[in-house]
């Protein structure tokens, strides 16, 4: 299993870059950031600087979107960053959440998202595309660089089907093995129906991880996270209902107690909209506890086929978390294939 870290593009920029460099120093393979250009700083120039200030770690968004980012601009931006980083870019992409909702727009329609994703994947990797009745190509893309992989973030059957048909893998923002299994089964069925090899579809899990012997404190650090996930779950309930016939009740039941969501506290420790989240949900959705408890949870994720675990580094004790993973957790999984 590989390991990554998502660092919020929160000012000051110098702190963000310091953490990105620590991610590489402690042996993580991936350094990710958010793409929500009003809530936080504009992350594309930040990634350009990170590409010059690091040498090994792969870089990308967890996740970007093709709604606020016009698709040809998104593709060209990533192709440029791929050149600057000498082939280290990776793309996580979704239909849009905080970046679009905060400015009064809605996530992309699934069909529109799939069309954009198919174009972006080819265009940013130097292949000619037909877009807006034009034949377009980024002729300056260096052919010797590896393709930029694309992972789709989603929870619902339609978005997961897009991942199965088009993407290299799925991004799952929670660490519950039961839900992960359902999500990957859904995406892989779509891959198989599209004539692709379903076993090649990778699985990335992103969730907070707080290394501590004080579980009560750890849960207080992460209640914002299942509350954040609930934004997507509410959309699923609106579309599919909550009776478990389409989307598992393991994913939908916990949001029944939700009262509101304030994007001004998006991904913030202590966010008031997280007060409805129970201890059980914190434990299911996150990776908490001592290093031994954390390794045990990661073994569970490994057993259901998770290829990368990505820490949402929005809790206290950030340096301590990175060091604990670098010193103890990552070496325990070195050389083991999910």
C-alpha cells in the first residue's frame, strides 16, 4: 500500500510548502491539496512552486473539477505542471463540491462530467481530441513523460460508473471497509461492462488520521470529516433514497441527525456542523489511535484492496502525525502489495 497526504492550501503559503516538503522527507509517495479557490488560496501556482521545491513526491489535487476549471484550461494546467515537475503529476477529479457550491453553482451533471473527463485525460497527455467541433492538441507535451493518471472521486452509482469507464481509479473519502467494498464493486462492474480490466482500477482512500493514545480527543479532531462527507451523502439520498436498495444504509443512516452545513468551516477542526457525528462514525470513517491501532485499521483497508491511504492533514499535531507515519507506519507496509 502506498501513502499520501493532503495539505489544505491555507495561508500562509510558507506553512503549506513546509508541510509538503515534510511529506516528501518522511517517505510519503504523494502530496495532494484541495482545489477550492475562494475558501483557500489558488492552488495551481502553489503546486508549481511545490514541483520546483521537491524532487520525488507525486503532486496533485484531491480533488479538482472541470466546472470552475474550463476543461481545456484544466488539462493544459496539468500538462504544464507535469512538465515543470518532470512527470510527477497525478489528478484527482470530481463533479465539484465546495469550489462550485460556495460561489452559487451546482456540481456538474454526470453526463457532462464524463465527456469532460474523457477529453481532459487525452488532451493533457498530448493526444488529439475533438472538443467543441475542433480538433485540438497540446503539441508541446513531452512524449517521454508518463501519462498523468486520473482518479475520480465519487459515491453514487452514476459517478462511480464514470470512474469505471474512464478513470485509472477511484477516490473514496472515508475509511470504512464495508462502504469501500461496495464502492469498488460498483465501479469495477462498470469497468467490466465497458470492456476494461476491472482489476486494474485502483482504490485510494482519503481520511484524517490522528496518532494518539487519547481517542476521545482524536474524535473531536475529526468530527468535521464525516460531516463533510455528508454533503455528498445528502445528494445521494435526494437521488436514490435511503432505504438501502441502491446505496448502502451504512453510508446513508448516519446523516439522519444532520442539521446544517457551513462551508465557512469546511474541513476545520471544531466545525459546529460536525456536532451530530457520533464516536462510532468517527472511528469507522477515520484512522485514529496509537500507531498499533492505526496499523491494524490500515491492514483492514489493505485486505479490501486499498492501494493508497491518503491522510487528510487537517488535525492538530501535523508534524507528529507525519513523523509517526514515516518512522513506523510506512515502513511496516513497504514492499507489500494490496
